[in-house]
């Protein structure tokens, strides 16, 4: 019975993602997607701890990710569109397509110490970060998202990062010792500071900082091998 808990959490993940789409509110839907992020992390960790990993569980997890971190944030992105024509649907489709390809590629690769490309929950966090700031009428974000090229740029950048060959560090594969986890600890520290001092911008800035730290980590490891 205990071994079925990860699957139940994954189904709950799908339900929260579906609710985020149905409600269609920038703030409430963003909170539901954040809940999906925690459920995704927790069910994966629990499955490994209980040795309950399976092919069915892996497929179910990908389907949940597609709904919660693909369709739901793509829909929220469409709600912030500054375009009144059919072109408003193009950026969400770009994001969604990038996410689908990212998940398909991830499922065909062997598990490793790093993610290749930005994980789809991180890409979704960037979109909901913008949505939260937009909801709170951030002059900076509302001003940017009023420009069609920024609206397109957000989707293209996220799709590019999800499909990029850059290796992204992951907390679940962290090594023992502070010196081996310097970038993970820096990412955690930055996020805590962002939540404390600029909470309405915390999520999207955190994703940008994570990408920059991952690039620095790549450079550090390449230099150490040279």
C-alpha cells in the first residue's frame, strides 16, 4: 500500500495542474502549479526511497509534468498576451512544444548527475514567476509583457533553454560536503533572499540565477578537466 503513495501524489499533481487551467487566475493558478512542483519533487524522492520506481510510474510522471508544467503555464502565458489576434497563441504553443520535446528527450536519456537542458518544472516556475509579478501589477513586468517581442521572447528563451545541451545541476544528486555542493547552496541562498526581499519577483529571477549558476558550474568543471 505504501508503495502506491508516489503514484497517488502524481495523480494529485495532475489534478492540481488541471485545476490551474480551469481556474485561469494568474495568482491562484500559479499557487497550484507551485504545489505541483513540490508534489513532483516529493513523489520522485519517495519512489526512490521506497524502491517503488517503475516504467508505469515514469510514464505517469511525464504525463503529469506535461499537464502541470506544460499546458498549465502555457495557458497562463496566453492570459498575459498583449496581442489581440491569433498570433497570441503562438508563444504558448512554442513553450508547450519545447516542454513536450524536453520531456521526450529526458525519457530517452539515462539518468545522470545533471539535467541536460532546463527541466520543465523550472521553465514553468519562470512563467508563473512572471504571472505572479503581473498579478501584483509590477510596473517592470507589466511594462515588459505589454511588448509583443518580449511576449514571444519569453516563450522562445524558455523553449531554447529546455532543449539546450547545458548541464543543469540538481539537488537530488548533490554530493556530500559543502565544497561539493557550492552551486546548489548558492541557488538555495539566492532563492531565500529573493523570497524575503522581493517575493513577487522571486520565482522568475530565481530561474535566471539558476541558469547563470549552471553555466558557471559548467565552465568550472570544464576548466578543472583542462
